[in-house]
C-alpha cells in the first residue's frame, strides 16, 4: 500500500506540474528542480560534446549495433521496436558461437517500454553493462544499464535521469494520463527493484524536468546501487 501511495503522489505531482505549465506565468520567481553542475540541458538528438556542452554530434534515431566477439556497442536513441531488434541480434550472435557478454551503452534514451524490455533481456542472458569514457546513458537508457549483471561506469562516462515526457501541456490529456503515469512509474520502480537498483533513484529523476538531465555523480551511482563497479 505504501508503494501505491508513492506512485499516486508521483502521478499527482506530474499532473499538477503539467497543469501549472499550461497556465500563464505572472513572471515571479519559482522554485524549480535541482540546479547546479549536475543539471544540464537535454537534447535527445545530439550527443553532448563535453560535460558542460549541451550539443555535439548527431545521435542516431534508433539504436545501432556494433562490435565483435563478446562485446556489443549500442549507440543512438531508443526507438519503439528496438528491444525486438536487439533480442534478434543477441540470438543471432549466440547461434553463431559468439555470444555477447558485455554491452556498452551510448544513448540519450527514448522508449521506456523498449528500455525496460532490453534490461530484462540482458539480465536473463547474464550480460554485463558498461558506460565507457566519453559515452552517455541518459533518460530511459539507465533502465537498460540496470539490467546488467555487473555494471560499470568509467570515470569519463555519464549516466543521467529526468522526468519522462507524458504529452502536450493541455488539461484534458493530463487528467486522462493519470492512470498511465501511475502504471508507468510502477513498472519503472518494479524494474529497478528487480535489478537490485534502489528505486529512490526516481527522486532526482522526478525533480528534473524533461528538458534537462540530472547527471549522477560517483557517490550517487554507488548509493543508488546502479554500479557494481564505478570505474
């Protein structure tokens, strides 16, 4: 019941934020989510050029697969249908006698549904996950990362979370989306718990608007049990 209460509060918060954003703003100061060096602009179609730069090289519209042997490199946005594509790729490599043992990620996120499915598939296949130096894992990507048996973020890798976008800022869709929001948040929290990650990770995520990304520091990666090895 406590979990349901938390989910209901999260849904109510999202709806309130959605409604407030649709209203005219009088121009007085507000109290936004977290700010500072950990929060940066989020541009899903671009790979950040550096920790302080919001724009860089273009990000592929869907996940692309690269690598040989036991390592597979995933880069790009997570598009609907990518989970099925990846499962076929993993199956193909297994049948060819070169099963994937490590998946390294470089993604700005995308489809939460596909990210959760990929994460579950990685855990079932006992595959490790990594975010290497210079790579990012933002938005829904951490749900893939969480599926790794052993999980490592190199010193130059970045993993970030934020609120998921639930539609246009209009009154009717916000109210109609409450059940979907609750269901979606329940799915994410259940996934994190099943993967051994602290669901409290959702706190900085829910406090960070969709147009920004909260980049977790080394201590947070460990505290939320996202990593089994930080570097």
